[in-house]
C-alpha cells in the first residue's frame, strides 16, 4: 500500500505533495527533522490529505498529476473533497 499525501505549512503558506510506501507518520517525522529538501524551510508541516494506492507507480502518477495543476486553489478543493 502506498499513499499520496499533501502537507501544509501555515508559516510559509505552501503545500508539499509527495508519496510514500512506508508508514505515513514516519515519513512526516522525516520531513520535520533536519534534512536537505523543500520541507526543511519550515517545521510546522501538517498532514492535510491522503489517498491510498495499491502500487508505488500508481501513487507516483497521482503525485505528478496533482503537481502539474500548479494551482493552490485546486489543491485546496481536493483537500476539501470538492475535486
């Protein structure tokens, strides 16, 4: 089982979209500790949305689809279950 997830940082007013095939709590913990990457810019990331997939390739395809939107409003609609 793999998950597409969306995190939000209130301080940055930014979304982060990713996928994982590991425990989602562990993945978020890794985002919140010091590492290289986009999420190091803030420590207030909160899980806003998840979607489950059977395979890693399905989850990755959905992640890429959401990222292609390049629209904060559309991501917010997805989170609010309107998309």
